[in-house]
C-alpha cells in the first residue's frame, strides 16, 4: 500500500492537468507515433519526442535527465521489460499541454505510465515527463 506522500506527486499531476473528457477531445493524448513506440517498446522511435530535458521517475531511478541520458535509461527499461501490450487509459489537455496515463504490460509485470506532453511554439509535441510505476 502506498503512502500519501508517495502518491502526492500523482495527485498534483492530476490536479494541474485534470481528467476532463471535454478537454481531452481537442487534442490527441499522445502523438500516434509515441503510442506506437510504446506498443513496440522501441526507444529509437520514442526518442525524437523527448524534450531536451526530461523528468523520469522509474522504479529505482528518478531525476531530470538530458535527452541522451533518458534515451539510455528508457532503452534499459524496455530491454528489461519486454512489452506485450500498451494502451492509453486516461488523457486530457490544458492549454499547450496534454497528459496521458497508460498501462504497459510485460510478460511477468504490469506498469502504470504517466506522460506529460507540451506543445512548443513551433507546434512540435515533446514529452517533458514520464513516470513509470510498477502495479502490484
């Protein structure tokens, strides 16, 4: 069972970006190529969508990393946790940002993934945060 302190970042995330279905219809929760990369567990397809600095929270590793560092951390995650399926469970949008909560299943484990995507001034969607939590 998680403590309130462990869940606090997730609650703040939800409060800031809300779970509004009306807003979520305006934008895709994640670019289709990101969803496809997640379904394949393919870091080379995901990397172009990572911001220059990205916050990663994974079991055993968290911090703000460069795009290159994040590439290697996520590559290792995908290598150690071969995906069997990925689907978006919830999503929403607010101004120039969208969020998505997905379910990432592996052969022996299941993870909940949280993505924060912001649209740049030139219209490019970049991932600013990925949180990965093991489901029990």
